């Protein structure tokens, strides 16, 4: 059975904390979304990045805000206590485009992210010489 529109809105609202943090260059909002044990996986400028979500927080805080940043949230699926969200990002840090997938669980009636996996668009990869 499909989840209600209200449930989709709740998941989208939770994911908005991710977008706000990147847009503002401040991890404070994302810390409301992710559980402490959350993990991340992806390739940043061709190098595998994986481990604690703390790395994402450091990246956000170090890069800072950018007025050209744009994002779109797509709630892909909700299955009772599980949700999958895709976030399209353009101009993160002024030059990087990402596609992020967030895996959320409904814990104590609140949507929390337990894992983030991402792809950096190949045309935005900076190669190290």
C-alpha cells in the first residue's frame, strides 16, 4: 500500500535538513537528520570516501555557502519505516554536481538518515596532477 502524501511530505521535510546544510555551508541542519552511526560512501574527485557521516559534516563546514547552489529532493520510495530519497545537487562549493541517495528509517516516529551514498558527476571531477 502506498504511503500517504503527508508521509512523503514528512520525508521531504527531513531531507531538507541535508539541503539546508549544504546551501548554508553549516552542518547544523544535517546533524538533525543523520543518526550518530550514519555512514557515507562515494567518490570525491575520484577518491573513495567512506566511513562516518562526520566526514560529510567536515566537508560542508569547510566548503561553506555558495549562492549558485541548487538542489532537488525526490522521495523515491516509502515502505512503512523505510524511505529512499534522491537529492540532486548543482554547484556544491561553486563547481561540483552530485547525486545523493539517502536511506532513512522512521525511528521513534521521526525520519532519520542512516546512510548516504553519492555520485559526483564526472564533468565536475578535479584531477590531481
